[in-house]
C-alpha cells in the first residue's frame, strides 16, 4: 500500500515507479507517497474511453509533479 511505498522511497535513492492498482482516483496519493512515476495499464485499457482515461491520469500526474 501507500505506507509501504513511502518506506521503500525512504530506503532507496533510485527513481521509484509504482505499478499495480493505479487509477485516476489514486494517482495523486501514489505520487505523494513517494513514487517518481506510475505505470498504468488496467485503468486505461478497461476504460470506456482509453484515450480519455490516459489524459485524465496524465493530467493528475502533471499537476502532482508540478509539470502542468
């Protein structure tokens, strides 16, 4: 979970990519817990509009990372 992600981030100096269970609804929390990036598959491929789902997740990523 998010607490374990935070523990891992504190223990390593390498970039950390979170994968598994990432959605548009939890992207910000995952990044706040220390992930440098996210890999999203199911939330995009299973969406009614994969293109829109990818855009929403990318927008949340950019907002959280301050790149928007």
